[in-house]
C-alpha cells in the first residue's frame, strides 16, 4: 500500500497532478474539498454539522474534518493506496491521520510537495479566476491571505514530514507533463 500526501500552496497544481497520479498508480484520491461538498450536498449528519460552521464563516473543526476523512477511507478497504489532497493542513491533522492509519496497519508513505514562487502562483490563480468563478481566485489580496495562512498553519508540516524522512520537494513550475514526470520520478523510488 502506498499513501501519498500531495502538498503545496493554492495554485501549485495539486488538483491537476492528482488526476494523473491517481490513474497512474491506481490510488484512491481523497480531496477534503470533494468530501466536504459531497457531505454538504447530500445533507449527511457530518455535512450538516460542517455547514453550520461554514454558514457562520468559521473553519470546520479538525475533529469533524478528520471524521469525514476516516469515513471516506473506510469506504475503500481494498484500495492499493490513497492520494491525500488538501489534507493534512496542520500538524494536528497529520498526527490524527498517522494515528488513524496505524489502526489499519498503514501509514503515510511520503509527502510530495509541489513548490513554486508565490508571484508565479498569484498570477496562475488570477488567470484561473477568470474562468473558475471562484471569488478567492479573483482577488489578489485574498490569494495572498491564503498564502499567509498556508505559511502559518501548513508550512510546519514540511518539518513534520522531514523529521520522518518522508518529505520530497518537486519543482511545480513548467508544463503539466513535465511536472507529472518529476512527481513520478519521486514516487517510483518509494
């Protein structure tokens, strides 16, 4: 079993690369954004609880996010592995993921980070915002705020996974196929 955490700032290309990697390595793609949307749309008990926080403009608590993620993992007992996209975002979430995977006899195999300069990513998101309809991709101030939050809350995961010998940085700038090849070169060594 191979379990990959795909890591990177907003606009780094995680979603695009996840599509290629899940197919190439026959992994179950777990996107926290997709899980939230599914649970909210289908009005599951967890979705209704999450929506109550979102409607108040609050962040969904880690415990609720982790429960949704665990439910998704439980739905895929025969998978060859998972590709985690958008989770974990904090060291607390990483600890919770490690503890849950241990109960299954599994673990995180590696964290692969798509790295790119902030200015390149800002330009990328502003361009994406022209067609995505996402308000947070159309306002440079909001984009920079997302990077500030990333730097404060998510960047510490780099040290967390480095300490476990599981962190791999990949240049996230270039043609999509070129970046996919760089990611595959890392994953093929695991």
